[in-house]
């Protein structure tokens, strides 16, 4: 029975992706600016509903111009969770661009794909800086990888160089896994229904989550930090990292 449920969810998801290519592709052709973020947010919210992913929000989301949201990373499902509550575009590693379907969906959401090749750095730095000051918020996961959600890896400080001494605010956020597969105090095995890290294979993980009974994640937003007074990327990175760590909740309270 759970396999039938999972197959139905994935079928609907793939159909909705085709609709997204048509609708968002048209929007991007004729529109620019924040208006192009309305459909992606609605689509992420739909994906959360489809897969049974509930997002609990604590704190106020900064809606002022030139905001960068920076937080921890547990799974590719974080994109749907955060994207459903924040109007913004993501920064992702270049490899994701080549993922079947998901890479193309990222482009529809105006994801900026960045590589680790130093030769590409100047062009990519300019693209991120331009986007950060264009009025379209950016969402980043500065760990550079994902974890099982019980800890947060140190941030890569190189990204923060772009935001130094500019009219930009960074709002830290923390994702905490509260409930998985209707288990309120999930074991490591159950946590892995949502968490995707290490050498886990993408396809089998998505299939297992689709067959499951969803998850509940809590996203806590901290006070925004102005980058205008920062001249050292490590100082800025450390301050954001500490704020993100402060919000990590491992108590798994009942919802």
C-alpha cells in the first residue's frame, strides 16, 4: 500500500513539474524582479503538501530588500521546506544543475549554480553579488554539504566575502527535524527518511520518503545582521554560524 502511495506522489510531482516549466518559463520570459518568485514559492508549498512535509516557523522573516538567508542543511528537501516560506532564489553547487528534472526545476526558480573551479570564481562572484543587490533575496547553505541534523558543520567563509561592507542584511535560520514518519522522537534510522547526507543515493532516498508518512521540520529565524560594518569574512561567517547553531532544537517537542 505504501508503495502505491509513493508512486502516486511521484507521478503527481512529475506532472506538476511539467506545469512548472510551462508557467514559470512564461513568467521568466516576460517578467523580472521579485514577481518571478511568487510561483516558485507556491510550487514549493505544493510539494510540501504532496509529500506530507509540514514546516513550523518561529521568528520573523525579514522581508526588506537585499536580504540573504543563511542556514544549516539537512536534505535536498530543505529546498522545499524553506522555499515554501521564503520568497528567494537558492545557491547550489554546480553538480545539482545536471540532476535529471531537479536541475531544470532549480533553473525555473532562478537558482545560482556555482562550481569549485577557481577559473569560474570571478564570474560567479559577480552573479551572486548582482543578485544580492537586485531586490531578489538569496538563500544559502554555507556548510557546503548536508548533515544528519543533529549538529551543524562549520561554515565555508569564502562565500561571505561577497557580502562584506555592502548594503546587505543576512538573516540566520536554523532547520530542526522534529518528526519523521509520525515518530515524534525519531531514531537515527527514522531521521534518515528526511536527512540526506554522506554517500546516500538520491533515488532510493526520495522513493523511501515518498512512501513514508512525511516529516515535520521547524525553521527558526534569528535577527538579521547588517554586513555594512564587516570587513573580515571570517568574523561575519562566525557570527552567522553561532546564530544558526543557537537555534538548533534537538528536543523534538510534540506538535
